[in-house]
C-alpha cells in the first residue's frame, strides 16, 4: 500500500475529515439550533433537544457527554456526538500517517534545539498570540465541581494553583465565578511572556490572583508565594502534554509537594489518536507520541493506562529478560487511603525479577513511591465534531482526570 503525499495531502472530504487548528484544545461551544418537531407525547431528552436553553449534554456533577450516535441517527443533525469510535476510513488514514511520521522524524539537531529551552518557543508563541487566542474555559466548574466548591462564599481560605496558566484563560474564569473572599489563585507558567500578559490584564487583582514564572519540572523549589503542602487544588489543563517524558516524574513530585493531604488535581489533556496528532506531517515527530508543532512548541498524546502509571502507579509493567513483571495495582477509591501498593518506573528498581522500593530522602523532591496519587476518576473523552455545512466530521480525543493526594492517616 502506498502512502499519500503528506506534504500535499489529498482532498480528505471523502474521509470526512477536517483540519483542526494547531493549538486547538476543546470542542467549540454549541451553536444555536432550531427546535425540531417531535411526536405527540414523546419526551425529548435535553441532550437531544435543539433548544439552546435545554440542550445541555453535561451533568452536574460532571459526567462525560451522553449524546450517543445510533445507527438510525443523522450524523449531521447535531454538531457533536459523544463516545464515537473513529470509523475505518479514519483508522486507515491514521495508520498510514503514523508510519509516515515515524519514517520522517525530527532531525537530531532540531530535536536538541526544541528540547533544550522549550520555554523560548512558548515565549515566542505568546508574543504572537495574546489573551484573545484561546477562549476562556467557562466549562471548568461544570467539569471539575471542586472548583465550584472552593469559590463558594464562606468556605474559608482556599488556594488554587494553576500550572501552565498561559494568558489567564483558566485563572480569570475562576475569579469571575468566585464568591470566596479568602480565595487565592496562583497562576504559574514557565513562559515569562505569558505571565506578563496575565499581569497586564485588567482583571488581574493581586488580592485574589498572583502570576509568576515557574517550571513544574524544576528542581529549584516551588512557585513564588506557595508553601509546601498549602494548595487545595492544582489545575493542569492542556499543559502536561508540553513536557517531555523525562520531565513527568519531577512534575508529579512537585505537584505532590504543593498539595495538602487530600488536595486534588484537575487534569485534562490530549489523548492518543486525536486528529491533531494524526495530521502532523514530516519532521514533526520527536519520539513515541511526542511531537513539535510548526511554532516550536511541543505536545504529547497520552493513553489512559499511561496516565494511571504516571500519577497513580497503577498496573505498571516492566520487562525483565523474557519476563514481564506485573506490579501490584493500586485500587482507586473515592475515599482517601493512608498507603498505596504498587510501584512503577519512578518508584524503584527491578532486582532479580522483584521490585525494590526506593525509599528516598524526605527532604529530596525527587520522585519516589510516596508520590502515588489516588485516581478518583480518569477517562477518555472521545468526541466527533461535525461541520454540518460542509458535511465533514472530526474525531477528537482528550483524557480527563481527577487525582487526590492521599492522607497519611484517614481523617475522622
């Protein structure tokens, strides 16, 4: 089978594909739709309604959408469908793309150039794209109810740390919905230019938000004004993917240090097979599922089990000779637990086919087995977005998680 011309792609309308923006993060807001007729006496579920006042397809507390596509449905009736598995045409095209990307990776010179100082490329990005590039994430409280809880009036001192704050598209929506006089949002980013944009915004009020430069994978301490064990909620939306795989361990360890016991992480990022991954052309693949965009910024596409290993040390495997050693799987729970079982690569060494736990220095922030978060929830959010005017469809894939730092001793 011959591969398509990837530098001059064919007309993909026959595959029902459309090209997303390079930094496209989340689904567009639903467009107003005219009410469709229904049979007399039939109950129209809200997510099947065309009435913009009632057609919300999300629930509170958050649960992934429930507008399922059935064989009798007209694909182009709505502009989005939930939990849609890509069709065979897309899968065939994706496979050919992955093969092409692997055979035409980034050169060793460019890999070094893009990986050495990644913040430089984000500084350039924010110099060219200010606060109007990304839409404000108005959906945050709906998808992460904990953000609604910490912004309620009278709940007392609450600290939110947003990692990868960009131009403030998460921090400012949180503040707009805030009724808690004792809330403090620390908005951090390793791009100096991004922090300048936040500080220069008219909504910036240091009584409730403080922006500073910080690299979550840093070995040089915590963000300015953030004490160890002082944070209630860490928000990481489309930022973990900007880190190289070598930085994940340190980033998780630093988030652990920031959080209180029982503190929570709100996580959303790109999933394997997202259309943005499939559409990358030649000399964009750095390694594995780690790519560099045309503007020099990097992006990784995760699998669910991969994130379970990174954050919770769950179901991790390692090869020892011809054997695969299965490590104990930590069970996720809604309730905090005092200890966790199971080790992944960041926890210890494999010695003679067994797992030796790395104890670590309690004063050293390097990753050890103690940095195992509870996976409260983690799931793949697949969406088929539809351009009804052009009769095109786009397969998007994100992964959303809710992690919790366990208590040393369960609270009474």
